[in-house]
C-alpha cells in the first residue's frame, strides 16, 4: 500500500495562496506584519530578559511566564518570516519537507503551550486556594518538571499528527489556501479519502483543545469564587493576575477550537483566525501581562532606567 502511494506522489512543493491575491495589498501587508513580528519578538524577549535579571520575579509564576514568552516567540517565528518574504515574491512556494516541518512545529509549540497554560492555571489555583502550601507544592523541581512535560507532550502530539500525514499521496492539487501549511488544509489535497484522518485530527487536536479549555474555565471559576470571598489587597492583585491569564487562555484556545473541531468545512474566517493565533496572540500576550501585572511593569521600568543610566555613564568622558 505504501509503495503504491509513494509511486503516485508527484507533488514536491506546495503553493501558499497567502492572505490575499491583491497585488496592491502586498506591500501594505509586508510593512504591517514586519512591524508586528518585530514587536512580538522584542516584546517577548523583554519579558524573558526582565524575569531573568530581576530578582523579585524569580518565582514559579514568572518562571512559567518566561517559558510562555519563549513559546510565543517561537510560535510567531515558525511561519511569519516566510509569509513576510512571500509578500515580495510572485512564486509563493514551499517544499514538501518545509510544509511538513511547519506542521510539526505548529503542533509542537501548540501542544507545549496548552500544557504550559494548564500549569499556569494550576500555579494560580495553589497560590490562591492553598497559599500556605504554595512554596512546598510549586517547588523549582515541580516548575522545571512542568516545563519539561509541556515539551514532551508537544513532541508526542506533533509526531502523532505527522505519523499518517507524511505517507499520504499528493499527486494532484497543491495549492494551500493559507499563508502556511496547516494540517486541515494540507490533508484535503491528498489523493485518497481523508475522512478517517480528519476524525483522528478532531479527536487529537480539536477535542483536546476544547476539553482543556473547559477545564481551564472551571479552574479559573473556582479561583474567581475563592477570590470573591476575600477583600484584601492581595486578593485584588490575584484577581488582576488571573484575569490576565484567562484572557490569554481565551485568545489562544478560541481560534484553535474553531479551526480544529470543524476540519471538514472551510469557513472564510479560518484564515483570519490562523493569523490571530499564530501572529497576534504571541504579540498580545506580553502586552496583556505587562498592562495587567504591576510587578512586571515595575521591573521593566527599573530595568530600562538601569540601562539608560549605564549608557549615560558610558557616554561621560
């Protein structure tokens, strides 16, 4: 069976149709997404640098936040630079190997981020509902273990998505209606009936994302109820932190659930959602955490003032 498929496989590259066929919009998109991508990378790098250099942020919550920033920066980088370059190119092609690589990194980073968001929810639950046992439960060993677990789950999830995809026969159409290779769009181009593979994809991507989102909603509801029963300043700070976390969770899971729960149907908004969770969500995460977290804002101001002072000192003869 595999020999038959490999003999039929003639497609060596895929054509990415991009965001729009309008040549007038290409330069605008190039400039706009270049600015967004640079802002995303710099924003997440700033958060990671602040967490590493500021001693008051050396806690489990910020350790997990720093790792989330690294994943977000990587998620924004697996396809966006190629998309930006394609705005200046007439032939928007990607090799078969490059396409498979994009699918792998999308699901690796997506799976890792899901586990990390659940870990951050667990961290806030322990901090608010079991404050006296917080440091005992959220030890450094636990935090490092959760980060390692997130990457292990991401790798296994990505490999499970590719296990059947790499051997599919692609012998006809090769146009992907997006700016990167997304699994639901690529498997539609195969020369065989991919209904069973689509069902597998729903169960491993769509339903997992949906179930995890529901569990996270329940978790943050429990935390919110606990916070409401208190009226101290600490509870107000906890509410602000949790609201930022929940906003990030909603921005990440919403588009993923919509795209992967209905892989057999192609909605016009799918392309917009793909842009949102691969480009805008990684940009919004550092903005949300900076605006909603006083500790991060204070540490960033302190770091920036220290850098400016050191520069002025260096300029003085």
